[in-house]
């Protein structure tokens, strides 16, 4: 198992940083898509930097999956240890916070009142 966001990053990396082979699938996802590549004549010993933006938050599972991807690039063995992910996010979410964010506020208040014995 790997989060969808990490699978998309993995697919782009397999295609040397291009979304072109999966453009049709990417268009099925809501929201705009932007791709930017910078061609630099870097010697091969320099690290490749991948910047990943998570708007709305990232889970610890997604961070761990990106670390695993960095350390296990079996299809790009020459890049193992040379990829550096920079994660930009609005929040780091735990599993509990993620699930709580899916429950409407009114249900949270009712659940709290019931647990305090205020509702019968």
C-alpha cells in the first residue's frame, strides 16, 4: 500500500519527471495541474530535488511513504540516495486528526455532550 499522492509522484519519477504518459489520468483529478521542469547541466553526483506541495495537510503515512520511495528507487538505481524530497504543507495530520476532520462540527458537539452525560 502507498498513498495516492505518493503513487503519482512515483509514476512521474519513473517517467523522468514528466506527467505526459499519465496526463489523461491526471485530468480525471479535480483542480488545476501545473508541471514545471528545470533543465540544469548538473554533474550526476548532485542530488535531485523534488518539491511536493500538500494543500490542506499531509499525513505521517504520506511522509513515511516518500521516505521509503527515496530509499527504494528500484527502477532508478542510479538515483538511490540522490533524491531529496522537500515537503511543503499547510499542516501535518495524524490519523486521528484526519478522521476527525471528516466529521461535521454538529456531530462532534453531540458526541462530546453525550460523552459528558448531557444528552439522554
